């Protein structure tokens, strides 16, 4: 079996100023702690092979004995596994949280603020008007069986036109309508992957994407997204190319448009390079564009599929984030051959998206720019309120605002995300723990904070989070709080 490896240079870069801590720990202990935190942060995923002791010692200008002692400490703590004649691979100690926060076991009061969900309320007047128009449009379908496995032409034409307006030539025959983006992803997994296949994903990423991959029996292969690299430079394309070479993955699911949870947006040069990497590796890239209309600082570049090497890129879209989660309409944009394969496979799953919802989505999307700008203006105001509240009440927490999307990906000083999410309901706020967005226990020092609530609610939520954080972080062995 091929094992992914992280190079000494990459590990040194991620470790940063690991010795500049101001304490009196031995060098081997400081190095072990630095690597351990990278594991919890998701920068060094489980199953990846670390550099050899000799390579890392040379890269850090340390004695080999220091590195050997650090690796030995990590091995004793359960963070490394070793086999004779092979590099040590990263693991998560037995009993660690796998990212399933225990929040929902508690009873929330009526005043609790839900910060676990990154979705906006419906634009009620526009949704009601769209359904009224949809009802009038139904007459042409009532005499038929009403099952449309590819989707009604009216919606496919609107979706195809919107792609053309963004610089990606598209015909209605390249569009399949689905019951939301999650449904689209499950259909694609069924056609593009087999159980046991490896699938490259952003890390962190949308929790339901990880769940869909696991339920299909595939294995998510995480590649780090690093907000500290800048609002458009967070994707490590070198690591992505390395993962494509080393894992023999056939498919990648990535979110380059206002990434969930970080809000980052991959720039035009990065998109061209991403398309080339996937083309050279003969992989199918599935791009999730569910956030593409929620740009807050600047519109996104052209779709990844529009770049020279992007002919085989598949794109997923949805009305769920930009309009309303209750309107369960999504779509897949792909070449006609793949659409035909998806149509054949879909019959074993369902017989089509409800026609009423498709007509409602078609009416909304045919003239939606004014509504989208209202949504963006609302999110800008709320993002500002959340940032100000964090800066005021939790100034030690770190975040890089993305150029769009619905949330901040916030880094805490201590790895207590699961414990924080567990105790937060008693303080009046519901959180999603950081490990929900990662693979096998990563991101214990992170929490996603959506700015989909009104400013007053966001300020109250941050105050509640600050109280909960104080309770969790004060005293005791912080590491023991990670065990559930």
C-alpha cells in the first residue's frame, strides 16, 4: 500500500517558531509538542509518514538524538506508529474524540443562539412569489408522469445560462438537477468511486462531504487549507500534487469558491494550476460551488472548469446557501457522457427532483442579482459585527476573514474545541466542534463561527462563547479534556 509522506521542508514550515516558547522544556519535548499540535490542527493528517529522523534533524539543524527522542515521545503518547524498515506514520491516540460533539445531548433553552449552522433564513417574500409562479407553471406537467431524472428544461436552461455568463460555455444537456448539493455529491461518488477508493479533500472541509465519502466506503485523503497564507493563497497546491501522485486517488472534492469553513477563495492562477494538476494526474476534480454567489469583498474568478486543463472538471451548485436551505434544489455540471452515466445510476436512488421546487428555483435564478446583493450586504454587516465582537471579547483568538462565504475559522490557544462545544449550551449557545470539519480528531484548536445571525445575536453569542471558553480553559490538564 502506498503511504503519503510529508517532506522535511513542509514540516519545518508548519512548525514555525516551535522553539520560541519562553519556557524551559527540553528541545525534544518542544518539538514533540509542536508536531502533536499540528496533528490536532489537521496540518499533519493521520496516516501520513513523517520525515526520517536524519532528514528532520538536518532541516532543523538539530542533533539526530533530539529528533529521535521527540519521535519516541510521540510514539509513547500514541501519535506515531512505526514498522520495521518504514517511516513512522501519524496516528491519533485511542479514545480521542472523532469530532462528534456531544452538544445535542443537552437541552437548549428558547434563548440559546444556534452557531452550529451556517445558513441564512429564507427571503420570505421572494420565496413565496417564486412558489406562486411555479404553481402556475405546473399545468404543462400535470398531464405527464412528472418524473424528470435529469431535470425540467426550464431550470437547466437557467443554470446553463448562468455558467455561460461566468465564462464557462454550457448547454442544458450538461446539467442534471438534483435534490441539493449533498444529493449531487452522493450521485457522483456512486459513479466516480468504488468502496475503498481514496478521495482527496480540503482539510478542513464541509462535514457532510466527509460523511458522504465515508458512507460510500471511500477514504478521505486530507490536504491542508491554510488561512494564514492569505485570503486567496490558502491552498497548498504542491501538497495537492503530491497527494495525487502518492495516493493513486481517482477523485478530488474541493471547495475553491468561498471555502466552508474558512471563506477563502482560490485565485485565478491557482485555479489554472489546480486544473493542470488534476489533468496531469488523470483525476476527476469535483468542485463544490454552493457558496459561489456569496462573495463579500470581490467576485470570484472564472470557474475552475473554464481553465485550459479543466475540460473534465465537474461542478456542483445549489440554491441552499445563497437562497434558502429549505429549497432542496442543486445541480451537476459535467460533460454529456458523465450526465448520461449519472442518469442511468440515479434510477436506483430516486426518480427526480420534485417539479414544483425546480420551477420555483428557475423563477428565482432567472432574475436573482438584486436579491443576492441584499444577501451579501447582510452578510458583510454581520461579518463585521462578529469580527468586532471577537476582537473585543476574545482578542487572543486568531482568524483570517475570507473574501466571502458564511463563517470564520477561528483558532484558539488551547486544543479544547470538543470540550467547548459540549459545555456551550449551558451558556446559551450551540457550537460545532472543530473536529467535525476534519479527519480523525484534527482541529481541536479550531471552531467555526458562522455570521448568519443578526449583529445583536452575534455579539451575545460571542459573549456566551467567551464565558464557556473561560470555564473550559481554566486550570487542569487541557489534554485530558479531549478524551470523551
